C-alpha cells in the first residue's frame, strides 16, 4: 500500500495579512512541477477565506488550526466546522499540544472536535505526543496510546482510515530540538501497531502518520525517509518560503 506523503504548514498566530498573501504566492509559484505529495497550509482564521480563494486551482489545500464542537450558537469568538467546510477548507488540526495546554482542551472535547470535523467532510489532522517528563520516564507509548484511545478509537474502521495522525513530541515543538529519525520511526511504528491491534492490518497500513516538531529544510528528508513517517506538520519553518519549499521537496521524493 502506497501512502501519499503530506506536508502541512501550521502558521499558528503569525504573519500580517500582506505577509500571508506573499508567502502563499511565493510557495504557489515555486511548487515542484512533478508534485506528488499533498501540501496543506493552515493560516490564522481571519485569513482563511482569502487564502482559500487564492489557493483555488493550485494543488495546495487550506486547513484550519481549530474549530468548535458546536455548529452554531452563543460561543463568542469561536468558529464552527460547518463554516470552515462551506469556505472550502478541507483539513482541520485537532489536539495540538498548544490547544491542549494553553486552552485546556480535554481528550473528550478533542473527540467531539474529531467527530464534527468528519461530519463536515473535512479531514482531522489529529495531533498527539508526550511532554518531556513522560519521555524521560520512558512512558511515551502509554501516553500516546491513551490519547488515541480517548479521542479517536470510538471511530469505526472505515472512518478512522480518513484521519491523519501527527506525532508531535511536545519537547520538540518550537524548541529547535527534533526527535531523531529513530525516535520518530519508533513511535510511528508503535502507533501503527496500536492501530493494527484495534482495527486490523488494512487500517494500520493506510492511515498516514506525520511527524511534527522542529522540522527544517535540513532534517526533513531523513525524517520523511523513515518507513512509517508519511510527511510532516511544520510550524516555524513553514513561515519562510524557501524553507517550506525545501520541506515540500523532501516530501516529494
Ligand atoms: C507545530 O506546532 O505543529 C510544530 C511542529 O511547530 P515547530 O515546527 O515550530 O516545532
């Protein structure tokens, strides 16, 4: 089974409107001609409509960084999955460690978000990963397995197959410290083994598992060459057009 690689940019709360437009235009204009991986850009909400329109006709798809579990109502400041879907957004991050830590998103709330994203025909990019103190105690496998069990494993086999998982060890996010290719491969293979135990061989070989955490132009290729790493979720390095294009190139080979 061939899993198509996927490279996703998470801009977080960065860039002015003009900088965002420029960045998308530069990436669009320099994409490899023989692009054979998927490319996603998740800008801040306020840019999502104009950037989704700008991306129309290009192979790059837009993604959202968050959504609420409800479809409408008195939730000041929130955005629903229906709204995103109607704007042409096709992917939505869920379970990012910054949302878990800074906005107290629980595994239950994350599960509700997964459901509403799927209900609106978008693909959840489900982020999981352990903090440093858990890795130091070698508890990362149990930690990640519980995140998967609590927020994903209620899904039926034909549904979970559509989900993209992103393994993002918290100690590697925005720190400049990257998991070694062996550490990434080890966890990705473990996640695949948990998928297999719960859903069987077909699901475990089809689900794409991205790595995230200080991916840069100079480490992307070796990370993406690991057998169970199907691309990357990129924060800081996605704000620089040349750096992000080099990462796309690494996902393209
Ligand atoms: C992220 O926030 O998803 C991320 C991977 O960030 P960075 O690449 O900056 O570590």
